[in-house]
C-alpha cells in the first residue's frame, strides 16, 4: 500500500477516536523481508514475507486501551478502534497517560536509511551457498548449523489526534554463520555476523575466515583457575551486557518501583571516567531514530556523565509523572502499550590508549550464554557461562572455555579500571562503545 493509502486509513482511525470523545495515536509498521538459509549444499530456506500491522492507543477518561489489526479494510479498522475503546474502560485510571501535544511532521531520508542496493536475489542466494560450502570444507568443520542471509526493509509511521505525523523507512542487510568444529572428542560452535544498510558492503570472505579461525581457536579451550580477574568484553558482548541491564535507565521501571536507580538521579553511580549516552541521531547506527513511537523528535541524551546519573529515559507519561522533560524515548509496537526504551547506546571514549587498556594480564570474554536467564535486573546480580582468551599485553595466550563469570553489574560500574580511547560498533550496529576494562571480576573454572 502507498503512503497516501496509509495516511487515508490513519485519518479514518483517528477521526473515529475523536468522534468517541477520546484522544489517541496510531502506529503502523510495514516490513518486506528476504530470508535465505543453506544446508548440505542446497538452499534449505528461501522465504519472502510482507507484513503490515496497525496499532491504535486510545485514552478516554484517563484510561488507555490498545488494539491492533493486520487487515486494513474499513470494517477491520473501525473494529480495531472500537475494541481499543472497550479495553480502555477496563484499564486503570492514569492521569499521566495521554497524547503528547504538537502537530509536527517528521520524515527521514530514504536515500540514507534505505539505500538502493543493486545486488540481485541470485547473488544473495550464491552468498548463502558459498558460505555454507566453503566453511563445511574447512579443516575440522563438521557442519554449519546456523547460517543465514537476510534483507529487510521496514517502514514506521506514527499519527496522533493532535495532528502529529512521522514516517521513517530503513533497510538492514545481514549475514551470519556459526560453524560446528570437532577434533579429538572436543566440539566448538563459533561464528560471526555482519549487518549493514547495503548487501554489497558485506565482506563474505571475512565471515568465512573469521568463523573458521574462531572455531579452531576454541577447540583447545579449557577452564582456568577460579579467582578474580581483570576482564575485557569484546564489542558484541559488552553491548549485550549493557542491554541486559538497560532497565537501569528506564523511567517506567522507576515508576513501577523496580528500578534500583530510581532515586539516584544526580548521584554517582559509576566511576568518574564513565559517560553513557543515548545517541539516536547517529546515522551510522542501524537503530537511528529521528522520532520515538509517540512521533516526538529525539535528541542525544546524557544518561551518565562523569559517573553521575543525569536522567532516566522518558516518554510523555513518565515525564508527566515525575514532572521532568520528556527525553523522546517512547517505545510502542502496534501490539503493545506505551513503554520506554533506548535507541542507540554509546559509551564515550576514555583517555586510555588501547595498548594501555590491554596491558598486563586480563581475560577477554568473546562469548556469553544465558544472558537473560542468568541476570536479575533489579538486584544487578548475574551469572553467565562464558568463553574467551587469557591474555597478556594485548596478546592471546590461550583459549578459555567452560567458565562462569559472575558478579553485580551495578557494582562493576564502580570497579572500572580503564576506558579505551577508541569507539567500536557491535555487530548489529545498535551500540557504539569504547571498551571497558573491569577490575576484580569473579571467574569460576
């Protein structure tokens, strides 16, 4: 459906909301995706999907209700609004939840976020088959149980009864490969992933070589003595660790009474060297966001500045509840209620050169297991299975497997030994971080 058709449907939905003497907003998500997977030299999966979902949120008499529809005929859209109004009648009274004022119109640049890619489907199929064929032919590799090629274009619309409109289209192309290697009764499953806006930017040869290199390295991994180590996480898993505890920045969890930092704004929560931001307007990131899911403009927000918690992230409801400025971090899918979320997390560079950051002995973690089941986001306690390398002065001495890394994340923020001077994107390009050297982390072998 064209953008004009969606706008016509949006007017119908919001007019029906207004006629019911309510206010509301509408989120529409469209996605078109190609997904490929290879197995035993053949294309095992070739899936093309297309989705469009409408989700309305209505607020009447200080009660909010939501409903969604995957159909966009008039009857379906009318029924969706009616169901949301019924749901609102049974919701709790919340005078803070409403529709933010304003009639701004925002739109992103398709050429930047959703560029044209000349790569034909046949070439993407060939990429999937080539990666599977070449990796399974490598020394000690048994098979490639997890692999895939994806190309997804998604469009997000937000409309509100105040007249606000927002539209953004983005494209993400990705390839991942995880190989199972075996030798002398030992197994290792390792791999990598690559994400970008254009498929022709993906380095297939690097994916093959790096996956094989990681498999061979981990085959000889063994546990190390249980004690406390200095620890560096690779770019992927440092970002994952912060993501697990992202609710520490959520004003919604603070309002619900389950955020341990809810009363810490203005206080030191980390070492002075640490500055953390939400940076939604960095177009190099794949979670770039010109607006949030209320259609409000975003901005870079300093969350921790020189160790001090400066603010939590807010939507219009939490900002009203705490009587603070809205940070433009509303999060809502067509099927969900209003929440808050981070866009692109950034750990600012410290003053330590990478060579100094990796001086002496330390443990480099390159794999974590049980990230969500092994973490308590309220207390900050965690216990994860891990693998990596014992290192000295930037050199990997030997691979390490079958260990457990445990501790308290909030305590770790106050046990940072050093922060590097170089920024690194994680593979998904959702977080841009300087590497952190954590001191005195408990490792069980």
